[in-house]
C-alpha cells in the first residue's frame, strides 16, 4: 500500500513519488485562490464562512491550525481533523480520539471534498484544505498561503490583535521561510523518502547544515527574525516538534536530536509554551501517522513507545536575550 491520487475524479490507491534518481518530489498544489479583507479576490474574510480540513499529524496542516489559534480565529473558522493514519482511501474522517468529523459536507474521505470542488480533479489529496461553505469549493490547499490569509486578511475578525507578518520584517520573514523550506521542512522528507543512498545523504546533509546554522542564529536572538515571534517561527516549529519522536528514527535524520541543541531545544519549548500552541500539538497522532502510513519506510507499522520528551520544562529563552 502506498499513497493514492485522484485521476479525473476517481480515487486510485497507488502512485509514484520519486524521480529516477530516487529523490522525493513534492508536487505543487492546485487550488490557489485567496481570501481578502475587502473581498476583491472573490472571497471575503468573514466569520462562519470558511472551514479548515487538517491533520494534526501533518506539519503543513498543523501550521495553519497554530495560526488560527494564535490569531484568535477559532470561533470564526471551523475545523475538521482527519484520522492520523493514511489508509487505502487516503485521509479519512471519524470520531476517533483527537479527530473531528466532517460536519460541513458529511464526507467520509477527504478525496470527496476535492471531487465536490472539481468533479474532474486529478492530483494529490492533501491537507490542509480551506473550504468555502457558501460557494462550496476549495479556496486554497497551500499552507503557506492559508497562513498568510489568516494573518493579514482577517484582522477585524481575529480576537487577538497579534501580527506575525509586521511590515518592517516582511522581506526577512519571507526569506527565512524560503531558507528553511528545502533543507529543513522538506529536508526531513527528502531524507526519509529517498530511495537511493545518495539522495538520502543529500537530504540529511542539507538538513543538519541548516539546523547548525539556525542553532547559531538562535544563540543571539530569541526568534528566527529577531526578538518577536513571526510566521517564520511557526514554520520551523512544526518540523522541530516532530523531529526527535519521528524524523530522527523513521526518516533516519539521526546525526543529532533537537534536545542535543541547546538553543533549538529552548526555542522549541518556548514556542510550544506560547499561549494556544500546545493545544494544537498531538504527539500521538503524529507518531501513529508516520510510523503507520509509510509501510515502505516501516513495513511492520509498529509505533515506538518513546521517546519521552519534556516540552513543558523551563525554556530559558526570555532570560537569555
Ligand atoms: N504544499 C502543501 C503540502 C501538503 C502536504 O504534502 N500534506 C501531506 C501530509 S503531511 C498530505 O496530505 N499528503 C497526502 C498525499 O500526499 O497523498 C502545503 O504546504 O500545504
């Protein structure tokens, strides 16, 4: 069993995901509309209009949930949470612990949402998905764009007046998000899904070079872009949270754990303890997902017991800077 795909609106439960050199390739997403504060894009920022489909296991989807939480958009944008494990039919809804079924469209599988948006849709069925309940379509399924919309377009609706994309830091934030994407966020997948030794080594080398770099940066400032929390930190956080429990073992990213880096470890705890963030973190969904959804990587699908990680301990980041 592997990951499936929709072809002309029909679900097919196997697809290839490497190139001829054994390198993992992440295809682009296809629904790329935007919501704007004034509605000029065709989708207006409003309460009780949009619904977010996510997995608590997926680092890309998790980011959108964190942004929704930090901005105080939880009452304005509803959410469904899929089962952690990807089976034959892809992402699935249920009442299992930590899940929220699809009370908006009553779908059983996430692919039904894609077909409802486009009867002839061909492509991957991924989380996150931002759904418009009025026009009954997918607005966007690219986490980076969903996060930006939540941050900049829902100002009058958001309960918390926090800005994670402040004008004076915008180019720095965008550059940082770009800089961590290939080596870190996608780097763990490049290492873990590689099917040749050289592709794996390429991924793992880039990953640890980048971690070493940011470890240094975080020695002299509290966050990636300076002394305030920004979008870029949310991007790094979801990879770091999964690292020691999953990527270190399952994806063979094992030169060092995050707990072995003094600055990255304090930083990870710092963001975990930021108001609203820990409620979005579910290590059980995360471990179930990775160890059971990739039988090519872990054929027995056994889920390890450990490690025991204390995310709640003192982070020391406020004293240091
Ligand atoms: N570019 C997307 C990537 C989303 C993505 O790859 N999600 C994964 C879960 S971590 C997924 O749904 N995979 C299912 C599949 O590939 O079939 C984003 O950042 O929103």
